[in-house]
């Protein structure tokens, strides 16, 4: 049978992020798949060499809007690794870090559950999950002042303390969220239609996960019990009780189960941390970053987030390597897609919860004049944004 | 195998090629080895020990090009970083992609951003940069100039 190539992307009205897949199909069956990335590369690693150690925490926060605390946390842990014993993160700061990181996991997993439902045409789940995700974002606003990009992490601790009076209300809301997640768990795990649709689809075997070094829920759904929170406990994860969730099937259904059960674990971690949290200072004052190199890795919602920072004794990093979890998870699409039918392609690709802004980190260049000159500087972008606002205002005024 | 036994076994097995060893902390160790043995050491760590390949980071130190391969051994809670130093004029090292499929993308990235030639890589084409990016211009090299002229480029010393 003749082979046909179906291009998906890089820009498409239905895609959230730019990515380009070429699916080689015979009839309906996928026989090969090729992925191209690089449509969203912003050169963050280069940029962070020009910023001071304090500023980099804010730069890496903007790598991704969904897991916007994972990157700063991994980065500050890398810098704390350079400092070694010179820097002791206070106990309260560790608890605050845990709470923020776990709340993020809850909202990220709820976002995925919603999107997965949407891709399957099960829009009720999408509406439910995203409605309840708002609760988490509201909690974020109350605790950190921001619904996204919380700016909580700093080298040596956290930037902002929680207000005691808001904690009780947050715990009440989280308890309500547990009821909701239990409901979703029932709705998804007991639904015969979803069983029929997702079981045995896009199977990633344990050996594939090892070969591709897959991470996070993707690996845990294939029976690899790797979780940085357990393996190399950071923040306050060794002080609270929780379980690593694993499944052995490796199909899309197993990945959904892992994420739903993990959400429940995360809610419990947050509640326990809020009850146990000691009082005290929230940061250790760090003056100079000595020469050296450090590694920080944490468990982001999608898997291990890995940062390598090297300092030469000045106030800026000489090299800062960022490795987001999707970078390792995305290449597994080959094993998961080949042999499946084209109608399953969307959900299989979505099953690893890909995050392209994390995977690619360059600048907008003018492709016509070949000179690699940046087209838009920050000032230009602000100007453009202001002009657009003016236009909208004029339009509204004219009506 | 515990932490000490593992480190000892590496030291004995690759006695000839280890140039430097740093026991930084309980969870982090650094080896510097001869670039020609990277494939063997990777095979030992990945296949025999069962380490997970985290990532490689390429650095231009102005004197030479360094690549650091990070491996994690979860059951020992240990990150082993293997450093190789390459000649800056013609950086060349054996590819580890034939051993670890997960290393394909990062080697392509280091190849386009720093200009290291990975011999034996099955598909050494660009990953992130666009097709019209000029050949031989590596954005993460220390002497890379044609970037943003307005940026502050002093190192703040």
C-alpha cells in the first residue's frame, strides 16, 4: 500500500503550541513518525548568562506558564548546591516551597485531565476539571499574590511568607477539591467508554522508558517508580507521608490513572504541610556565590526538571543548562505512535503532557536579511503592545 | 552495590582514563575522563549499573569545550557527572546515541549550538535552530558576537 505523509503543524488553529509532526501512514495505520521542534526556542540559556544570580530566578520562571515554579526551584537548588554548607534553607521556607510546588502539580494535572477529555471529545470532563482548577489558581493568588508566575523562590529560601489567617480557608477549599477529584476519579476510572477508548492505546513499555530515559508520570505509568521527591528528597517531602503512584500497563489509561491519583496525593501533602508548618525566618541571606558548579533537580508535574549552573565567582552564571522533562519524554512518541491508527494520534501525543515552551528555550530573527539580528527588542514589544491597546480603545470609543 | 563500591569499581575499571575525581557531596560526584573512553564508561553506567541518563551540558570555557554527561542512580541517590574536555578548534567525541536513544536530541542540540562533532550519531542534523541559520556560527560559543548589540556584555566583575 502506498505511504502517505500527514503533516501536523507547526501552526494550526487547534494546536496550543507550535510543534511539527509528520505521520507516515499506510491507510489508517501509522508506520513512522518524525517530529521537528524549534518553533518556540527563546534562548533562555544564553539570556541567563547575562543576568545576575537573583534575576535568573525570574527569567527561568518565564520558561513555562504551567510549571512556572519548577524551573526557579530547580535553579535555586542548583545555586544552593554551589554554596554547599554556606547556605541553610530555613525549615519554614522548605514547607512553603513544598506547598507551592504541590499546588502547581494539582493545577497542572487538572489542566491535563481537562485537555485529555477535550481531545477525546469528552468535553464535560474538560469543563469540570478547568472549573476546579480555578480554585487552585485562586489559592495561589491568595498565598503568593499571583495566579501564575508566583515569584516565590530565591536563593536561600522563599521571597514571601504566607499569612496565617488565610491558611484555614485554603485548607477548607482543598478539602472540597478532594471531593471533586474523587468524583473525577470515579467518572474516569469507572467509565466503560473511556476504558474502551484508552486501554491498550499508545503503549510505552518499561524497556522503551529506560532506553529513552523517560521521566515523571510517563515513566511511572510504565512501572518505573522514579520520583525525585522520594529518591532525592528536597524541601519538606521527607517530612510528610505520601506514596509514589505507579501503574504497569504503560498505555494512555495508565497515564491518566497516575495523574489523577497523584493529584489526590498532592492535595494531602499540601494540607499536611500547612498543618505542620513551623514558624520562623523564611530565607537565609546569601551574599556571594563562590566559584563552582551545582546541580539542582526536582520533580516537576511532568517529570524531573534538571538545572546545571556554573559560577566563576562573579555575580552572573557562566553557564546555565536547563533540561525540562518533556525534552526526554517527547522522543518516546516514536515507540508509542507506530502501529497505532491515526485517530489515536492526538491522545497519544497528548498523553505525555507535552510542554513545548519548556522543551525549547532563541530570539526572533529576520529570516529575509540573513543577519541574525533580533527583530523585536523588549522596548519594541512594549511599544507594539501599547499601540494595540490604543487601537482597541479607539475602536471601542468609536462604537 | 553501594556508593563506595560503585565509585571504586569505576576507578579500577577506568584507571587509565580518569584524569580527575571530585567527591563534592553525598549525592554529587564528578569524574573527568579521557574523551576516547566516554562510550565505554557510558556503557558501563547505563547497561551494567542501570543508571539513568539525565542530560549532557556543553560549555565553551574559552580554553576548551567541555561536555558534562549527568547520570543518576536512583537507588543510591547519586548523580555522577562525567566531564570530557575537547580541543576547541576541532571538538570531536564519540556519540553515545547508539547506546542511549534518549541522548539523540541533546547531542543534536550541542552540535548546533556549540559545534561539537559527534562521531557515530545516526541523525546529526539541526534540532532547534532554523534552516537559514549560517553554517559554522555557534550561538553558545564564548566568542559568538552577532547577537544583540544593545545587550550588556560585561561579566559584572
